[in-house]
C-alpha cells in the first residue's frame, strides 16, 4: 500500500484501534446509603454529585 507521507503517524492511523480494558464496576450501594435507589447512581463510577436529595425544598410563597 502506498502512503501519502513518510510520517509514522499515518501508518499508526491505518492500524485498528487497541481494545481498552473496562474498569471494574463499583460495589453495590448498601440500603443505608443516602443514594440507595437513586436513578442518578451510576453503576460504573458510583454516586453522581451534586445530588438533588441533599437539597431541601423551597417553601411555597
């Protein structure tokens, strides 16, 4: 195959990408944790902050 340049980057870009290993999932959250049952809880990285559960509701005017 002919290349357009003599750059080694061109040859590297022609290679298929190397598969990256996925990180281990976070351990399950215990029921005593405030984020238990939260829909924003990410299985791979854990709790997503800022959490809406920590914010108190504003009283109606």
